C-alpha cells in the first residue's frame, strides 16, 4: 500500500501553517486534511454547478467524489459515451482548487444492461432473480457485467488519467453484492477446485459424510441456496470466502484497467466497517488508500466507542498508515426505520474523532441534498433549505477546523494493545445450530473495546496469526476459528511478558469450521492452564459468580455470567471467579495462568460488564499500559463518562461525547491547535466540544 504523499501533489489553495508537531502535514492528497463529500452534478441542472463550487470554496471543501452513480448518464445506450458534462464539471472544480476522487460508476448499472442481459442480475438465496430499478443490481460473477464495467473504466481512465483535478480513483461503491445464481455456481466451483484440488479433499474438509452429502464431482456442488433444513456450515463458510474473493476480482479488474490506461493516482474503494459480506483483511493490500463509510446510530448509547473501534480497524488495515473517512452523514440518514439525526456538533465531534484515530480525510454523503430518489431525505452539507442553515454553517465551521489541523496529517497513532478479529471466524461463529444464537462475535468485540475506550487506550485490530511483537496486551474476545499459527503467536506473546486475555467460546473450530477434538480450547490449553468439556447456554436470569478473596483487582459488588458458560477445570491456572450456582456451580469462570512476567487470562463465560472491566483493567495495569494522558491504567479509574482521549503523534485529542462537563488534569499546559488558546493543566471540557492540544503555539 502506498503512502498517500508518495503519489500525490499539494492540494491548491491551502496555506501551510507551522507547529511543533513532528509531522510534515502531508496527508492523503497533499498538505492538510481532506474535506468534502460525494458530488452528483448529473442529478442537477447545469446552472447549479457554479453555485455548488462557490459554496464548496466557502465551506473549505477541497475534495469531492464524482461519478459514483453516473453510469446511465455517461452510457445511456450500449457503447455510447457522453463525457462532455463531466469534462465541464472537472474543469470547474479544478479551476477553484478542488480535487476530485473520480469514481467508476459500476455499482449501479443502467436499466438497459439488466433488460438486455438478464444474466447480469443477481439471484437471491431463494432462487429469485432480482430486477433492475434500484442500485447494486448486478452479479459479481457475471462475465457480461464485468466486461461492460471494465470497458467503462478503461474509457474513463483514458480520458481523465492526466486531468489535473483527478487526485484519486474510486472503483465501484460499497462492494457487498451476493449472488446464488448459475454463474455464481460456476465461479464457486472453480474457486473450490483451486482451494482443494480434488473432490475427495473437499469431501474430507466439509465432512460430507454427515447427512449423506458426499459429492462425486465439483459439478454437483451448489451455492448454499435455500434448502429444507440447515446447510453444511463448511459449505456456507467457503461460499462467504468465495463471495468476498469474487467481489475483489471485480475490483481488481477495474483497478488494473485504470492503471493500464495510464492513471498514476492512488486507487481505492469504500469499505463499510465491520461489514459481514466482505473480508477486508484480504482486500486491504489491494487498495492504495484505506477508505471507509461510517454511519453510527445516534440512538445508540455506545455510538462513540463503537465508531472508535471501526476507526481503529481502518487504521489497522493499513498497517497504521492514515486512512480516509469517505462517507458519513452530517444529520439524518434515510434508511433506518426511525432516522434520528446527528446534530452538527455531533457530526463535528465524530469528524474530529476520525482525525484523532488516523484519518487524513473527512468526507460526507453528500454535498447537495437530493431532490428526488430514495435518498431525498438523507442529509447533506448543503440541505434543501440552502446555505442559510445551521447545517451549512456547521459545514463551514468544520472546514475551518480541519484546515487548522493540517500539521496532524501524516502522524500516526501508537498502540500497545492488540485485539484479535477475523472475518472467517466471525462468519463461522454466526452459523445456526450452535449452543446459543445470543452469543455474538461483534457484540463481544465491542464490549471488550469499550473498556479500552473508557481508559483512553488505543488498540490495533489484529488478524489472528499476525506478528504480535510490540503489543504488551493481546485481547481475544471471541475467535471461534483458531489455527495453529495463531495459537503459536499468542504463546510467543506471553513468553515475551505480554498479558493475553481469551474470551469464552474461542478456539472451538479449525479453518473448515470442524470442531477441534479434545478438551477445549484445544490449541491453547497449555497457555491458559484450564480445559473444558462442555459449552452451555445459560438461563435468562444472570448466574451469580463468586470472586476469589485473594484477587486484589477484584471489584466489589455482585458479579454474574449470562448467555454462555463453559464446564471447565483448572489445570494449573489460578481461579479468580467461580460459578455460584446452577449446573456449573463450583467450576471456574475467570482464571489467570502466569508465565514469568506474562500471563494468560481466560473467561469461561460471558461475564457482566463490571467483571469484564476488572479483568481487562488488571491485565492492562500488569502490562504497564498508559493512557493517552500519560498515566498508567489503574483498575476502577476510568475517564469521565463520555470523554474520549486519543494521542496522534504529539497531538492530544480530547472529545467530550457525554452529557456533562468533563473535569480532567492534563500532563502539562498546552495549546489548542484549532484556536491557539492556552489550556491550563486543570481544565474542563463542555459536552459536545473538543480540544486538539500541542506543546507550544502555532503561527
């Protein structure tokens, strides 16, 4: 993956500032933080274009995505090309110093493609071929679709590869289409043949002797279409892998076509956080810039921490390099059943949060609010009511803030905590017919991360099996699939004095979703010092836990387990909590197995929030982890409610997502980069406000 500034020039119209930050301020497309959003001029009369650009300049916009949904405008009939309008738009934007992220409009084919070539339309799991008339109405397996998409990408790149406005290429949009049709079946079989080599190997990997599912040839294998009862979980897992890979093939074909046509700018597409259909670990190395769309629900009490987790994921996918927030909403979205809006202050806070966690660009969907179509009530930087609005004034303020944060661009976030997550493990863990469907990989990941967030501790999201050197704490909230390499990495981490914490129902299955044989967690028994024989769903009423009186980090009060428990025994680990009653009474629930200066903690249940926090805080403290304010994590000593603290390079970000003023003690007297005001060590942060603090003044 290229560094942004390796392939980009300076964005016109920005005035360099100086500060005591160590970075150069070189960001995604040059100096500073990118700011803007999706711009769809083809949806508007030409006379609005000049007004749009004038208002963009006023708001400080320096990057817009153009062309995402313009296929039918560019190619109204097969083979026809109408680029004149796009020529005019790009020239207009460039003339005002606004860079363009030029998209291939291949996520939404024109109606004629599906009507003339119905095989390009996807088939759902029930065998129903979907119709044109919306968006995403294409089959990633369709040869005809891919030929048309590639041809359009080639012509776009040939025409605009050297256009001075184009600083970034954007292939497709929010890849995630699934297809269960005949062409998908053909591609799936080819994928399986490359993976397994022979039908005998597939039968063995899938365990097809169960329910008499043995295959005589690859030609007999189908996608996991709707069936009378449950589908083989190994088949479902491989179809998910294939589907992600098939979408990646679509992306690569267009990306390579753009390169072959002479484009040298970075090329990306927009991810969607923890999005189930696509394994972003396998995609990350294929894009030049990690970009993401984020639409947190304002109704969620955990929106701030859940969004921070997604942002840490995006930074981690790029090996710590800066990334781009491609889409978000400045107000309400239009696709939830009850669309609570974000205030402009919340949108500003979330934008600064992204910058704090490594983003070198903050963009929105979209620039001008749509007058027609399904997204007519989706908010935009320029709303229906025009520029004399709170929303647009909020956009102007944000643009000014981001310009002042130019020195932060290119800086990194240093994390000493790694948290394991993998898409195939998530997929396999969500299959039906397991001990309980109430146990969710993503929910556990978010719960564990919240403890870090409330202490001001950043984390890298790490793919199982990756090198864990540099991490003093490694968290494994739920890794259902566990392979030997990943287990070895955890052992190596503990041997280097790291604290490793493993959650319930981890290390259950191998790469083919087959249950590992023996007392669990089979590959980690020696590390954690406990072993189990049975996973059990727990009753609705929380099961009380008894804490060991000698555990100095044990929190006071009542503690419990719910959802899932394990019948464990200690094979040498210290038992810190046991089940108080029920069928697991007396069995370990929380253990710690010391290995020199390192330790492996194990949770044999989904424990209450307070107990989970106590375990993670103790591990962080034992590892000497410091928060962004420079203080060592202490059990029970969290930041004020709603306060987020992140350090990016030398810049300290303070963001108050809470309802109350946050009182805190800073490590020194600092200056706010956005206002150049001096901030004393003892300070208070009002709700909805933010500070970006550095040593010394800017000029």
